C-alpha cells in the first residue's frame, strides 16, 4: 500500500472461518487504506445473516449463525469503524464461466465423483461474477459509503441453481441428487434473500438473475 498508494482497493479475500484472516485482516487493510488515502470496497457475504427474517436489506443488522458469518460480520464492523467512508458490499453465491465452486459441484455430483446433494430448502440470490465485479468497480468510482447489497435478481434454491447450470452445460439433470439442509448436520442459514433495490438504484450495472445468466454457455 505504501509503495503503490492506490486510488482504491477492492478486498475480495477470505479465509473462511479463520478469524485472523477473515475478521482481522480486512480491518488491517482498512487501516492502511486510511493511512494512504485510498478508498476501500470490501466484499462481504450473506452469511452474516441467520435467515430468521428471510428478506434482508442494507439496514438490517448482522445476526450470523456460523463462525464464517461471525468473522465476516466482525470485519464489516471493524472496517466501518476505522474507515467510515469505505464500502461494504454483501453478496451471495457467485457463479460464472464454469469456475465457481457451485458449478464444479454440479459437474462432480452428476459425474458421481462427489458425495452429497443439492438442497431444495437452501435459498439464496446467485450473482454472476462479471456483474458483481463490474458493480464493485462502479461503487468504487462513486461517492458511495457504507453497506450495499450486490446479489442476483432471482431467488433460487441450490438445487434449482444446479438444474440451471446443468441445463446450460448440457448435463443430465436427472442425475443431480437432492436433499434437505434442515435434515443435515451442516450449520448455516436456510433462506437468506438480499434485497438489493437501494443499491441497484445507484448503479448502471444490472444485477441479473440466474435464470437469465445461465441461459448462455459457461
């Protein structure tokens, strides 16, 4: 940071539930950004929410139920404490070009090289990586500050998303195993839907829904 002195920094890093990386690291970066006069756009997650109220806009306070969500929520609080002019951009499942972990999971489940299932009760708002990246850069160029939501326009279960990905890639949808997250031992929220209307009104970038962006080849 001292050598480059960037105009703005987009922090898209994450260490999962590792507190030092996911919670403390972004705050250190925010402190450096203030010191060197850089704008900061920090990518956060819908994992900061429990799903208890289902619909979440930018005014909603975090109530995480997993260590990862708690780390992301702590990062949000710390960043805005040391760098009040920073942008915290919460997003959802990121899809694009066949490279995301969600797309890889679909291919592996259909091929039988991966155990597990795609849950029909695990609801999110998937976003295309290009839309997300473009929107992040747009927020960096605006006078935006504080919390913003950048998620796709469609609300889908992980299984519904998997079906769209499989059809896009010409794979056998019937081979996709289904299940209920509520019947599993996996922690985390079931239904989290990011309301992006306030942020979308500021942007020229359209945050497409998965039903639209999954109609073209990866």
